C-alpha cells in the first residue's frame, strides 16, 4: 500500500481542536487556563494517511529562529517524517511575531515556551520531541527545563544557553536595515523584492542573508508591501529577552538532548559544554564541518542524518552512549 504524506496547514484564527480528521477551528478557553499571554501559533503538520500499526512515537515539534518561519523547514519536515522509524508526525510552527502567527507586544522565552505548551494542549499531545534553531532552540530548551514531563527528546541547533555569539548581537543592525526600507506599492512581488534587496544591500553585504530576510516580505490587500515579522516588538525585546537565556534556578531536563553546531559557527563554545551538562545531564554534542549558523539549510543532508539517528535511537542506547562519553 502506498504511504501518502498529508500536509495540513493552519492559521490561528481560533484554537485548533482536531487537525487530523478536519481542518476546522472551534472556540475554546484552554489557552487562558495554561498561561497568561499565550498565543495560538500557526503550524504545518506532516503525517501519513495510513492508519499506524502499534504504538506511535511522539511527534516532533520544530521552531525556527529569528526572521524565520515554518516555511523554511518544509523540505526537512517531509524528510524527518520519512526518515524517522517508526515514522513521527512532524509539526512545524511559526513563533509569535513571525510568519502567519499573531503579533504580540511581549516576546520572551517564557512566552515562547507557553505558546508551545498551549499548542500541545490543543492538539492533545501528551509528550513531544522538540527541535529549535537559534532563538527557537533557546525557546525549546526553556520549554524542556520548565515542562520536562512534556518532552521526549530535545534537539538544539546552533545555540547555547550559556554564551552569546557576537554575531547574534549584530541582529540589531538587520532590524535597523529592514526598518529603513521604503516599500513600493502596486508593483509585482519580483519588482518589490529587487527594490527592497537594493536598499538592504547598503547595510547587509551577505546576499544569502538578504534573500532570507526577503522571505518576510508580503503584499497587503491595498497593493502595498510590508514585513510580516513584528520588527518594533522584536527590537524592543531583543537586548533584555532574546539576546540572553533566562535564569533557570537550578532546573534540569534529564531526558536525551542533542546539540548540533556548525563547524564555522561560534554560537556553541566548547567552554559551554560543562555548564550545559548541568542543565542537560544527558546532552550529546555534534559538529557539522563546513556549516555556519544556518547549518540546517547549508548542510541539510548532514543535519537530517544527525537528527534522525538521534530520534530513532532507543532511550537505553542514548543513556549508554552518554555514560560512556562521560567516562572518556
């Protein structure tokens, strides 16, 4: 029998009750009972149309980094679903103030972790594997530390809860460049992107980074263009709430954890490892040679293999590997 992949995309008009059998929305007050200030994130779900046999593994929930969206992970989500054994349902989200998710005046890691908890509650997910890149990685770390009973496994892509790369601090320069762009009106998207790219190039030399930023450009109903990320709020929250990891007061997540760093990136320092192990005693550290901070897009095959090997590994095997690594 052919295994067909079903992709379901939702926008957070009102909370989702049942995504598998329908794509309808229904009214609920569950978000209010979980944590104040949570939002209902937009997400895409990748799952098989076949009826599963045996116990289903926990789904994998993925959160992107700053300036990103769930769309950046489309190809990897499909590959994760196909390569995990047994196959996992994959859920890729738009973080608040990004993509199709609602804007909010607050953007802290507490907020982001609360949004993930709200999503799991709405989808009746008792436990999930979680993966996050950069800002999304810190959000998922914080979620695992605060709600360890809801997390099966944790994958962190090129970010540390300890030190902060100087390159991360340069994000303010990107925000400022985006705010200076004079958006055209009533022109094709291709022309609008060329105009915006030319303006961004005055401050941002990296053509690939500019192309990534331009994925946030959308056309409004009146024919004008705008950035879909909430630049003012992200900028006002950046130094205090995004740039550094929040205090955790001795919290630990004792489940399996994989940190994947880029060989050309300075976002995870070797000197951080011992401190990370105090928070995540079963953490493993892997490096993808030749990759920078955007390792999942620069080296997708290598990133996919490391993550799927980790996801497919039995917990007992992970514990044995971790103990052996500590002894060595």
